[in-house]
């Protein structure tokens, strides 16, 4: 048994599990007091290979979605060698975990000290920016380096995304020409990047963004060497069944091929959610039932931040043998802390006889779930169990599995 550490440094015991029987004994029969994280390396490996083999360009993992060192290694072993890092801490993490990895510092607003450390200590050569101020900062921080790939981030629409990312960053298209021309003067390679929002449900988001990119290139009359379409690639959640990822890739490829860019220009993407959502789920215990409300031992300050604060819905299933024959009813969840904000409205459909002492698996928490954990109010997580079963939902597995996978802890 070895130690596993979350991004926040909380120690958790990790147990490798190999068979259905062992999984059931290890979790259901031991009746854990704290939440148990289930990780599925094979699911992350499958997602990585899918992008490496089918995306028509370079895929770099957006580390913020899940910074687990174990996950980073799985992605590396399956062909992801470039990493979208958004802070100097993420750069340090990736380089200490994967010394040969290439980090790209894709946060458009960075401290000069972070830029300097990234360049001189960690060998980072790719930076994003969305203002003249940031361009000047990069030039100063790198002492006027001449080997930089600089990606100007453009503001594009998030209309097709479940979570908008269109307000905080990005140069307005009307002001892009001046910034592109200035960046071209100091960059060895000039890129344009954008982000269509998180959990984007239509490929049209990318083709529409590419039209803005086209207009900016024409207006600036510059040679562009990199087009980075950012993230936004969707996963499957209750009520959110996205089109096949191949349709996104085909749309992006067609739009890229039509752009007025350098003959040797590269196409990049920054998948985060799509690479790690299926990697993790969490098993929680019901500590109390009050009508249609379940008090559970994880919540808004743990892996269910998005369920609480943006109403994100996750797949759930009751872990009980024999299985309940009660009809499903809609529940909401209260987390374990003393805070009224620790509330997840759901609805989360579970058998109507779900009660105190039952265990529930909450799926698709590999992205922005485990990464958001805190130790607030003294609540944390327990074991991390490595399992080889299928995630509860999938955009990569066979249709029957994608609809509803069998669960790791049922006996």
C-alpha cells in the first residue's frame, strides 16, 4: 500500500484492486466512514489515445481539470506529452512529475516572476496573452528572448457551452490586429488561441470561432504559425449527451484547413474535461435522510463544488445488495459541513427507500471534482481505490456501457 496525495496535499490510502469480488469486499463490506475515491486509469488512457489518434493536431492536457500526478503519468504513457499549465505551481507540478513534458503557460494574465521562472528554470517557451501589457511583461520576464511561441487569445462566443468562459479573457476582435502585429514582431512563432467555453455541445462553436480568427488574421496581415482551439470538448452527464467527438474534430479540421495561415502552421487543442471526467467517481455514505433530502459525507467543499454552485448534475446509483426494487425518486444532497451553502439541489434520482447508512456512487467526478477538494470544517476524503470497471457514463466506451455501466461495489 502506498500513499496517494491529492492536489491539496491531503494524504489518502490507495489500494489497487483487481477483481469484482475484491472490489465489493474492499468497499461495500468494509463500510468506510469517509468518502472513497474510485480512479479508473484505463478510462483516462482510453481518452488520451482517442485524442492522440483522432484529433487532427496536437492535444495538450489542461492540468487545471485534475492535477493528480497519477493521472498526469497515465496521460503521458498514452501519448499526451504537452500540458496546458495555468499557474507556476502547475508548471512545477508537471515538470517534477514528468521532466520531459512540454509545458505551455496558457493563462493570459501572469506575474512577471512566474514568467521568468517558467522560462529560465522550467524551459517554458510558449505563453498566451491578450493585451499589450501582458506582451511587455513576457518580453521583460524572458529578457527579450527570441525563441518564444506567443499565442494571442481572442474573445469568442460561449453560446454553445454549458459554462461560459467568454467574459474574463480575450482580446476583442476589433482590437486584435494591433496586438497580433506587435506580438509578431517579438515572437519566433505567432499563435492565436481561444476558448469556446466548458462542456460545449455543438461543433459549430469551433467553426464560428474560426471565422473570427480568419477575420483577425486578414485585418492584421500577419503570418500565423499556431491555431489553438482551446478546450471545451464535452463529456457525458445526465441530460447532456453530446455529439460524437469525431464531429468536433472534423469541423475543426475543415475550418483550420481554410484559414490563411503558414503552410507549416500547427493545430493545437487543450482538452481537460474530456480527458479526465471518466477517470474518477466517489462513493459517499448517507448519514441522514430528511424527506427527499440526503445528508452525505461529501459536498460543496469537497468533490461536489460544481453540483452546489452551478447546479451541475452527476450520475448516481445506490450501492446495495440485494438491489432495491423501489422506484426512483428525486433527492437533493446536503454536504457534511456546517455551511448552508453545502447544498446540492440535483435532482439526484435514487430508489425511494434510500436511507441512512446506504452508500451511493457519484460518477464523472474526474474533472473539476477531485481537483476542487478542500479540508474545510475538517472534512476530507479517505481511500483512493484503483479499479478496472467502466465509468458510469462514457463518450468513449461501447454504447451499452456508455448508457449505464455496471458498478464497482455491487455484490
